[in-house]
């Protein structure tokens, strides 16, 4: 299937809710992917999570796409940030693993955003190389169909989470081929000189977040944001965010265990 849940949600202007995968392992990924009919995507975090880019991301993606009936879009956040020169080969690894979309952290300028778009597309639209014998299997299509459709159906995302990125957000959002500006509120807060959100962002950071949202939509792009709870995610959906992380595997596991133990000792009474 060339299309996927995140792509269809964004095309239809429907809020796409997702979950962050921080823990390694095929079984963990399958449990998350099958957790809810409201889940459109999962982000395999190879930056701060424990899944290695190679070959961990490929095994995780195969675990998700191999479910059969699951239509959840497996996405990959690469380890390298937009402030360094090593993003190109990491994007290649993640896409060859079968990712339906790529997220690059800390993109600060339009030149880097253009480079990322080029790395995600086969010629003549970009400079991505072809050769992996397994990528098309993760998409459940033929090699020919993958080459024909990957450019159009791969979701390209960059994170706005530092001062330079905020200053250049108009130019970044204007880059052709870029699909989503994704806000990382933790690093954004720290880089702007404010404490990270526990659980809510500083009022001054919130102003910046709303500016990014407005610019993204004005430039015809979608805007995503990381939340750590369903309550936060609901509020961001009401504000018009298009792509919203709701929780993480590790966070949800810890919260569920703590909540049930609290009930077990009678503290919920």
C-alpha cells in the first residue's frame, strides 16, 4: 500500500494522533501499534530512544507493518540533528528500513531543510540512492511501485526547537517538498532560556509555539507537536495542530503501573 494513515489524515486535514517509541524490540512496537484505533502513527525514536538506527529501525518497522491489518504509519526520528552534516546517510538508512516518514531534529535554516527534502527523494526530484532489496516489502508493494510512489508518499518532517530555527521559521516553512514543521517543546524551551514543560510550557515559549503554528499554516505546511498526555493533546488539537504525539511507550507503561498500584493499596478511594 503506497498511502498510509498519517498521509491520509494530513491530506484530509484531520488531526493525526501518534505515540513515541522509546524502547527497543519488535513485541514492544507491535503492542504500541495495536493499542488503539485512534492511533495514526508511531515515531521510532533513534535520537533519544533505545532503538538503533541500523538495523533496529528496520526490524521495528517490519514488526509493525507485518501485523497485516494495522495501518499505523511507522516513522523514524534520526539520531543526527540539523546542526550537523551527517543527516544524509541517516535519512537513507531510515528510508531503506521502510519508514513512511522522516523526522530530523533541530533544523535551523532553509538550506538544511532543502537538503533534507532532496535526501528523501529519488532523482530527478532529489538525490536519494536506490538499492535496498527489502524496502518495498515494508510498504507491501513491488519494487517498481515503490520507486514510482515513494517520492509522493514519504512524509518529510523537521523539528523547530532552537532559537535559530524560530528566527528562520518563515524561510524553513517556505521550502518546497517539506510536509510538517514539528515542535519539540522541551529543547525549544531550553534553547530559548526557559525551563522545560513539566507539564506545561512557559508562557513566553507558548507565544513562540503559536507563532510557529501560524507560520506553518500560512505557508501551506502542517504543524506537529510533542505532548505527554491525552489532556495536552486534546488542547493542542483544539488549537489546530495537525499531528500530535499523545504519549510514549515508556511513559504509558510507567503511568499505568503506578496508577494500578495506587488503586491496589486503596489510595484511589
